[in-house]
C-alpha cells in the first residue's frame, strides 16, 4: 500500500472533524416508486455542516461495485453524509448486478426519475446542499439528470471515469441500426432488439428503451456538458483507454474542470483510490458551503 497524499488527507480530516462512529453507521433507505417497485439505498448520516453526497454506480452495477463502495466508505468515514442508491432497473429491492443477456425493461427516463426521487429524499432530510458523484455510466446518468431535472439543492457534479453511451459500432453500422430502430419506434413496435451497449455485446430490450441510453453518444454528452448550469468536476485516469486518447481532450474543451490522475485506470483501483479520494475531497469544497475545514 502506498502511504501517499491521499492517506495524509484522510488522517488530517479525521483529526479536524473528530471522527465518530456515528458517521459510520449505515441504514438502508427504501422508497416505493410510482410503478410500485421498491428502490433501496445505503444511507450514512454525517456532519450536517458538510454537503450531502449522492454516489451513483455504473452500468447494470450496484452500490457494492468496488469504486463506488470504497469511495462511499471513505467519505462517510471522514464525516460526509452519503447516500448510495441501487437503481431498481425494473426490479424491486435489486441488490445484484444485471447480466447483459437479461431482458432489460428499464430506460434512461426511468433512471432519471429515480435519481430525482432520491435527491428529493435527501432534501426531505434537511440537506439543502447536495453533491452528486457518479462513476462510469453513473456519471453519464447524472449529466442527463442535471440537463432535465435540476434540483436547486444540487450544487455540484463530480463525474468519475465519465463515458458516453459506448455503442460498439462504426458510423455506417450505427446509421443503419438507428434507421431500423426509428422504424420500430414509428410503428410502436415493442418487440425485443439486441444490439451492443456499453460492455454488452447483445443487450435485449425494446427499441424505445435502447434508444433512451444509446442516444447519449459523444456529441450529445459534450454539448450538454458545456451547457450545464451546475459546476462539474471530471476525474479521469490517464490509463483509462475505453473511449480513446481523444476523449480526455474533448472533455477538457467542453468542461475545463478536468482532473487527470496519472497511472489510474477506469476503476481507480489499488493505490489510486487515494488519489481519487484526494481529487474528490478537493472538488467537494463548495464556495458557499460551511465546510468545517478551512480552505
């Protein structure tokens, strides 16, 4: 283990906040959604003078995915209130990752409604300063959320390992696929389609649900990102090559607040979890927040 700046940050903040076991006790929060499904989240109450943090997992994953889980635990240990939901993805009390070959009945629109419900839940608990943190597709979903459902309590987005919709097709293949999907949408055809999405080679769902995710490709993400009213910090690893070498420079142009962690991969794993925590803590210092920690 590397005893670098991240470890020193944790030690220093513990001393300042007076770390208490009450900040490490997690409760499972539950919400009954409009469609009757029950969604769950881990909730850890922390220092009320700090902004509350909502952390969202990646594509088809849960809050127990390593990057999200480690970041949630670290921020909670330091004293932040942390809410880490499992998006239901059409399954009540979902607590396991979904397989690519499962029939997917969920959509981006449904995910955004759930995110909004959880943000409102935090507001109902008295949190009027909320920071959203996403990893992988979680970052993409939070950008989509902020483009359509901006809650005034949300003060910032921290997007870790941000991706676009990652449709594994060349331009000509995608153009043909998009035409086929549009025909199905026009005909209100709800039959299943199976096209690549993210790490899934085949993703069985309806044309409407597929397009709700697949439409968030690079051009759209960059355009929306450059127009968000909420400040965004993007954190990427320079060993993360999922979207090619040009992705980081394109993100920098759309959003100058880009932090690149040298040597880190897509999951910020191993020793780089400390560098990720350092970057997140720096981004969490809101200008108008009562930090309890001098800038």
